[in-house]
C-alpha cells in the first residue's frame, strides 16, 4: 500500500441534529448524499484500486455513492465501524450538556478518562483501526492506493497515532463529513481536505458528535 485515503462518511440524519449515534446504524441525510456525490469526483481523480468501508450504512452508502461508475471493488471491514458511545447513543449533545457537571464538556476535554457510560475505550478503537489498516496494507503489497470510508472517531484515533498525539487530544483533530485525509504510512500527507465539497452547501458536522 503506497497511499491510504481516509474519508469520513457524509452527514447522517443524526449528525444533522447533533445526536450521538456511535455504533447505531443511521442513514445519510439528503446533504450527506450530496457530499458523497462530491466525494466521487475527488475519488475519481485518484489511482485507487480498492475501497474498504465500515459496515454501518452511513459509511457503506457513502462508499457506494463515491464508487458509482468507477468499477472498483469494495470490502466491508467490521473493525472500521464507529466507536460505541454507550448510554449517550440516541441522545443529543444538548441533552448530555444539561446533566450535572456537563459530562459532554468533560468528554471533550479528556475523552479517555471521561468516557460515556458503557462506551468503548478509545485505546480499543485505535487498536482495531490500526489492525484493519495493517490487514489492508498486507493485501496490497505492490504499492496500490486504497480508500477507507469510516467515521470521525476512528479516523481521528488513527490520525492521533500517526501524529504521535495522545488519545485524549483526538477531538482537536477536525474531520469533516466526506473530508479526505491522505496518509503515506506512517507519514501524514494531508488532513481534512474539503475542496471537493466547495460547490455544495456544506454543513460540517461537529467533530464531537460521532
């Protein structure tokens, strides 16, 4: 594997209202579909040979839209699914903020120590994300370029690894819906490219509501 392109899925119906979705299987919003169509143009300019996607429909549908007409194979990889947010899933940011002590603000400051009740530890998320990338790299030993369509939490955890940042700082890394980040492992080439989205009404989902 020569280059790895990381794409976050298009805006979901939960992203649109700042509702925590985590491991919930949530559909794309109408804007998310348009973002995925714009992603297709960016993907079409690259020499990508294979696409890997999270099994959650917002990522899988984004990948399917981005692949339309490109005749590229797609493989679903369970380890690319979004992190679980436990008891927060299905609730809005505003609902969590009204709880005693504002657990949302604490989570933003330190998502490692202030994990949502029942949520998946970020170290586990990062480990399975890296495991998926290693398997993908092994499948492409001849320097192919590949695309991964995943989620804000997973992509942020991977970028933190390649940047050498602690997991407690991952929400400082902006990963917009249908953005592209380019990696030449272990070198980070670019992060959060959104130029292909410039001509549509971009509603960048908050990076703090995976």
